[in-house]
C-alpha cells in the first residue's frame, strides 16, 4: 500500500481518537459536570479501548492485513460516531441507576469504547501494510506512532482552541464521523494502485474542508436564530431555549422556564432571574450582598466569577465600584446579551481568578468568590494558599465572601472551607439558606479580621425601585441567613491546601443531589435535557 495515503489515514485516525476523548467531556459534562471523575472515566476508557484495539489489530494483521480491512475498521468507527448524538440520551438514562460516579464510567464506556477500539486497530494494521521486510519494521512502526501522535496533538489543539466553539459539540461529533469516512475511503482506494487515486483523495479532503466551513456557518446561524427568537418573544414559554454557546470551557445554555431565566453551565444552574423584573431569584444573591452592610459607604468589590452578572449589577446599584474576573469570555457575552449586564455595572477582566489575584496591585473592601459550581469546584480557589493571596488584596477590615453549594449546613465541604479560612482570617461565619438544614442549598461564608457584625436595621433595608414581593423574599433570606449564622470549621475539619485537597470527592455527592433536583424541576423540558 502506498505510504503517503496510508500516512493520511493514520493521521486522521490519530487525531480523531484524541478529539473523541476531549469531546466526551462536552457530551457528558451537561449531565454529570466536568469533574475529576469525568476526566478519569474518559481517560481510563480511552486507554483501555486503545489497548484492546492494539491487541486485536495486531492479531488481525498477522492473519492477513488488507486495505479493505483497514477501511472497514475506519468506516465502522465513523458510523458509530455518526450515531453518538442519538445514542447519548438513551445511554444516560440506562446509566442513571448506578449512581453518579459509576454512571459516569458506564456512560463513557458505552459511548466511546467501540470507536476507540476500532481506531486502536489502525496502527498495527498500518504497520503490517506498510512494512515490506522484517528489517524495516522498527522504522515503519516509529513512523506510524509519530504520525498518529503528531496528528493527535494537532487535533487536541484544534478541538479546544477552535472547533468546539466554532462548530459545537454535535457538529464536531459529526465532523469526526466524516473524517473517519474520508480515511476509510482513502484506505480503500489506496489499496488499488490506480492513477485516479490521488484525485479521489484530493476530492475527499476538499469535501472535509467544506464540511468544516458549513458546520461553522450552521453553528453561527443557529446561535443567531436563537437570539433573534428571544428578542421577538416577550413572554417566556416553559423550557424555551434562548441561547446556546459551546465555549472552550463549558456548554452555556440560557433557558426561559415559566417566569424565570436560567444560565446553565454544563447543566448546572449558575444564574436565575425573574424575567419581567430583571432581578435575581437565586437565593444566594441577597446573602452575598451582606458585605455591603459591613461598611459605612460603598467601596471597591472584586467578583471572581461573573455568571449572568446578577451580583455585579446588585453591587453597582448600591454604588460600589465593581471589578469582575471571569475566565470564560463567552459567559460575559451571555451576561451582556441575555441578562442585561452593561459596561457601567462592572469592569470585566477575562482571566483565571487566582492568577488575577497574584498579578493585580488593586485592593478591595470586598472580594466575593462566586466561581464554585456543584459539579466543578476549582480546587485551586479553595485552598489555604488561595485565601492567603485573596487576603493580601483586601484593604484593612476587608471581607472575603464565598458562595458555596452543599448538602446540609455542616457538610464536610463547608466545615473544611471554614477551617481553611481560619488559617488567614480571625473571624469566619457561615450564613445558610436551605431549610431544613440537611437539604441541598447555598451558604455564604464571610471571613474577616475585624468582627463580622451587621446592624439589624440594615438587614431589613429594601430597595425602593424593586417590587414589594421581591423585597419581602430578599429581606426574609437575609434575616434567615443572619439569624442562623454559625462558625464553621471549629472542630478538627481538614485544612485544604494546594498539596492535599479532596474537593472532588465532596463535589461528587453535591453534584448528584443538585442535578437530580434540577432534573425534577425541568422534567420533560427538551431545552434543558442536554446537548441538542
């Protein structure tokens, strides 16, 4: 078999294998969260499947490798990837009874083992087809592995930097299927030494390029149509999809459900607003506003994590100068497009929160870390080192506030955060929201060297421009949190460090409960049931 077309086949197969692995996080993330467990399940599935493919391919090659056999393996892998968008939801439903951790592994194995086994067979078959004598097997094997690995590197970079944001998850899944069909065709035609082979290969490559351009245009048109639909529809329909963005960091979905607008990040609710009033209905927001009441006049506040911008707009209305650090520029776009964030509300910096704290010279009266999701808590933002860094960016008497979701007021995560904050701050209190205290809910943790004492009259302050029912809801939440405040982490809780941090173990349990409750709320709502 001619080595040039065979090298193209190897490259397409190698790139596809790594693209499939990365795609797995975006296909399964909206259902399970992009956690350490998801990455571990996908990497384990990929390695096991490829190992099995290497073994099977080697044995098949010894029995008689042919270009037709290589083409068949690639075509079957392409057919499976073509079916993945339609297989995902049934697989998720079948895996649900296993519990979150096992379900992640079951879903990963069910969806991606078959194509990865078939792609693992490509290398041994290619070596057998390419080697013309025993004396060149080593060189041929090295060339095959090099071509596959280099293509995998390029595929990984292209997926994260361009393809997922450009064509979306479904588009890229189908594009991988198309690339494998092209590889199968090249292998099949290259097995016959005909002058027309190069022309056929060229046409196939042009078709693949055209498919990429078409997928990008289709994705942009779909997003534009979704935004146009939201602009002309004044009243929400239950479960109506308003916006959908595949960013390099997460799947971002804006949904109108009944009278609320939700920002879902990889399937978890990060922002909830009342559509007709444009005010937050996420219960943690009124408590996250409480640091304002520890100061006689507005100052500067840093928000790490922007979401839909509810908290930024709240602090701005109260006269505070707001800086917001958001790692994902697509989130900022959604906050501006779908939730009414304006430049005068906040200066937005696109950066990792901890990197910004290390790099900036600015100081703040209040820092709010609002970047913890139930399914994905950035481990580097919950450690002793991170909190010490945040303290250096606070003015004397400044307050560090954390928004965290947990199952119960005294969940190990809450106690560990309290113990870790005490390494840097003299006073730490937790303000709970959930009732009863064993339920899933948000807590706001406040840390400060000065006493944390809010005058009672400030707890009942309302904003005249807001509707009465909202004021009543907001004031009740503030008083409930303050009346039930407690000091977490006093009794031997673990201190989290950059070196030792079991945050993913705790996040797994919280994620399971949070997603079940969200699924119950949105039951039967297609716009929220995962990737379209």
